[in-house]
C-alpha cells in the first residue's frame, strides 16, 4: 500500500508540475501575459538606480483632467529579483590590455545571476524601467548576455515597469530576502559575439552589415562620448538611431512589430537578412540593434561587437565622419 501511495504521489507531483509549466510566447511579453502567468515565471528587473526598487513611483496629476501621469518609476513587481546594470559588464584583460564594458566570463556571470536568486527551472522575464531607450537597452544587454551563456527560456516585458505602473497594476516596495539560485550557464555561444578583426573584415570587404546604433551626431562625428578615442563611425557602417527602436505610449516605451522594423531597415538600405554586426560606443545600445535584428526580425546571423568603439579606438583602428570646422 505504501508503495502505491508513493507512486501516486510522484505521479500527482509530476502532473501538478506540468500544470504550472508555461511557454513564453516569444522574446517579448505583454503586461497582460505576465500578469496572467506571474507565478509561473521568474521576474528579473534590470536597473541602474537600485534605490528605485524600494521607493514609491512618482506621479503628477494633471490639474485640468485630474489624470495621473508617471514621472518616475519606483517599486517593483511582487517577487521580482533585481539585477544592477552597472555590474553586468566588467573590465577584462585582452591581449595584455585592460578593457572595460565587456561581458563577464561564464563562471562570473553564472555567479552573478545565482546571487539574484534565479533558478534554472522556470522561464525568465526581464523588466526594464521602460521610460528611456537607454534603460530598455539595459535589459536587452542582459538578455544578450543570457543568450551568450545558453539561456533560451527568456523574454523582455514590453513597456517595462513604466507600462506596468501606468496600467495600474500592483507593485511593492518591500525587499524580500532571496537565497542564491541554481541558474547554470549551459553554453558559450561565440557565434553571438564579434571581435575587432571580424569587424575590420566587414568594414573592408562588406561581408557583414555594420549596424551603428548611436545618435546620428555621434555617427557623423559631430560629437562623441569621452571614453571613445575618435570622432565618427567605422567605415561602411549603416546608422540606425536608437529613437527608431520603440514607440512611446502614455509615458512608456514599447516595441514595434516585425514588419515595421523590416520596413525601417529597408528604408535605410540595411538588408535585414544578411549577416549583421551591431555596435555602439561601448556595447550597451548595440544590444538594442542586436535584439531587433536577431530576436524580432529573426536574423540569427547577427552578432554584437563587445566593447564597440571604445575598444575599436583604443586599438587605434580608423573611423570616418564629416569634416569639422
């Protein structure tokens, strides 16, 4: 009898576990989907301002309409973990040089994610702040790093935390202590990472499209970030301004659909089906270009140039731009 009861318990446990399993609908999920499947996924909010995780969101009331408008994101979704964007890129030694802004080594990234409390048994939904292109790309950079290290059961919340709050969905400011998780980096996908030599070959021979995801002023060499050594862009690159990535709705930023991105790429002379290497100043905004091309358009021959122009100019490689007065 005890053996039968034990067998029945195992069977019921397996059936119950299957009933809780959920499949992500794609690389992007809506707030409606997340609200309906919240208990079946792991939520990881990606932020640079860690204090906002435990502070109240800030709203402003329109005196004429009485409507509340979101001014600043605060709080987090119940049971969410948090990942500090400032820590997900690290300094590494490459060919005897210390290079900043790079993806951590496999074991270091694994430890970082385990420290957030994430496990390997449930899908992961990344939540950006959702109010600026930069914070959207914070989550997309984390997404790319997860992908490099073998995680495919992962998606990004469309509209981010901003959209969640604007829709009046529940949030909390209470910090819940989390034990280390057991998430494991199962791969090391070099096919998602471009190095300087590969970028140089693409610039010279045109074998892959170089997608520059910075502001046009930086692309043309009218301005630059302080840590980038020279003004301009890599020869042969096509510019795709970060503002084209998303659409604003009621104060939150959302992705366009696949056809819109394909039309935008076509209008800018970018072949959305050819091998592509996305880059920016440091590898942050480049994650947006990579995500659109690889995950939303479906071009799996897309790579991200880690280190981007910071590394490129540190190595003394050439850039081009318009003449400056």
